[in-house]
């Protein structure tokens, strides 16, 4: 499959995913309060952070690997299962500390409930990575569309029945079960419960920089959420996270579509078509900007109308920060455009370095800006974090394509 078809299929998946997610948000924003969204936000932050900390980088390593992944499959599956169990236990053990940190005793029950999800996800067949490795994005579209459809349908149904934040988690539990079942019914290559220490060492050695980069990327993407939840409370966290989702994420969805397709494409070009890397990168960046800039302008010019349409009148306090985060989405896309090429060059260490620079920009600015401007200040700090990454990112792109 060529890069254009890959972008079409991956873009279609993003459109379906985002469309269904928006539908879910429209329904639940009228059933639940910003405070209830904030409670779920705390639980999702904890789950996401633990998933990043324990990330092995196996998917990136297997895509980079020129040979077939069969010999790494069994060990990868065992590692995934153990990782899922560890994450579940960590959530259960540290729930009292988490609720104390966020001064949110109401989040206790949902944290215990969300600990079920990583346990289930650990059993997903790792052979699904072949969809990306072999550029079979049409098959991945079918697989992921079914999973997200089950999640959205289940979340809405539970939301109508329960009328509380637990609906989000039950939807995720249903989708995790569906993903495990589909990964074994739709994919011929199936793992066995076998473990090989040498293959584990290969995965860990290739993925250690990916792990670091993932942790830094998570802190950069959600460090503002953590600070908002800590300093401004659960209600403000609910407002901020929804503003983030409806402003910056549509833009980021477009950019990540291109990144997901170009990473395996660049990986195949590294040895065979080095001269085409610069040209392909430039065309991809221009095409990405052509799509995301108009989205950013619409969100910046018509924030009130967007909030009323998607969330309702109870969420109008999200309007000012929505405008700021729309700018952030465009700038972050430019900064992150370097990542697929750097990963294809197996420079995970540089990806981690770039993300660390972004975290520094965010960390230095977020506390004073929140003190001065509240939620809008948090949004401005994300812009600063992305801006400081761009010069270094372009330096490495130039270096990589000229080697």
C-alpha cells in the first residue's frame, strides 16, 4: 500500500474515531456535569501515566525490525500480560495517595474500577502490529472502527442508565474485551504463553528510548492537566480537558494520521531511497498544515458557537481556553512533524530529548501563568512548551536528511 492510500485509510479511521467520540461527548456533556468529567479525568490521567511509565516500546521496535515478528510474538505477549497486571495493582495500591494528591475523595471508586482495564488489555494479541508494519491500514481501519464503536455505544448506554462518571470506564472495559476477542479471531498469527530472555533483551534494548520518549510525551501532553487538577480543582479539570479535546485534538488527529502512515513508510525508505526522505517530509508537512490551519482558524474565530454546539450552555466557561488551545494544536503539529522520521532513523533518543525540551518550557511557565490567568494561563504554557521544540526539531530534520 502506498503512502496516499495509507493516509486515506488512517485518516478515515481518525474521522470515524473522532466523529464517534464527538457524538459521545455531545450526549454525555448534557447528562453529566463538568465536575463528573473531572473525576473521570483524574482516573484517566493515572491510567495513562502508568501505561507510559511501563511502556516497553515493543511496537516501535517491531516496526523497525526488517524481519518478521513471529519470533518475538510470544515473549511480547507475556510481557504485555505482566505489564497489565502490574498497572492494575499499582492503581489499587496507590489510590489513597492519588485521591489525597488531587483532594478528590470522590475519585476513589472510579480509580478502583479503572484498574480492570489494563488487566484486560494485557491479553491483546500483539500481532495486530502487523497491520502497521505491513502497511495494511485498511485492515486496521476495520479492526479499530469496531472497537471504538463498541466503546462509544456502551459508554452512552451506561451514561443514560447510571448518570455518573463510571459510564466512561464501563465503556472502556467493554471495548477492551472486544479488542482482545477481535485480536484473536481476526488475526491468524497467535501468541503462546512462552518467554525467551534473549528476545526480551532485544525488545528492551531497542525500546528503552521509546519508553523515555513516551513518558516525556505524556508529561508534556498531560502535565498541564495534572497541574490544573491539583491547583484549580476537579471542576476546572473537567472544563480544561473538554476544551482541549474539542479544540486541539481535531488538529492533532490530522497530524497524527500523517505521522502514523509516514513512520513505517520512512522506515522502508531509510535504506532504499534516502534521497526521497527530505522531499517526502516536506510534502507531508505542507499537506498537514494545509488541513490543520483552517481547522484552527474556525475554532479560534467561533469558539462560543463550537462550545454551544458540542457541549451546551453549561460549558461556556471553556470558551477562552478553547481559543488558546486551538493555537497550541497547530504549533504542536509543526513541532511533532519530526518524530516519524527520527523514529525511522532509530533516533528515539532525539525524540526523547525534543519532548524533554518541551516539558521544560511547559514546567517553567505553567505555575506563574496559572496564577495570573487561570485556565487560559495553562493553555498559554502549552504553546510555550511547543514553541521551544521547533528550532531543535528542524535542526535534527536537516541533519537526518543530509546524512
